[in-house]
């Protein structure tokens, strides 16, 4: 019996953007802490604040 290739079902397009953000943000925050990204963002933010005179 021959096998027929099937395509995966398309992703649901009706997911609310806040739900997607709630799923992604914890992983993004964990990766930022592990890789030192938080310190880089703080350094850049302080540099921009200095340029703006705050």
C-alpha cells in the first residue's frame, strides 16, 4: 500500500497577540539573563539617556 505525503495543519490565525506574547516572554527573559543580554540593554539605555540629557 502506497503512503501519501500529508502536509501539517496550518497554524491557527485567531490567537490573540497578548497570548502569543505571554508564551514567548518568559523564554525570552530567561535567554536574556543567561546570555547577559539584560546588562547590554541596561548599558545601551543608560547611554541613550545620557545623550538625551536625563
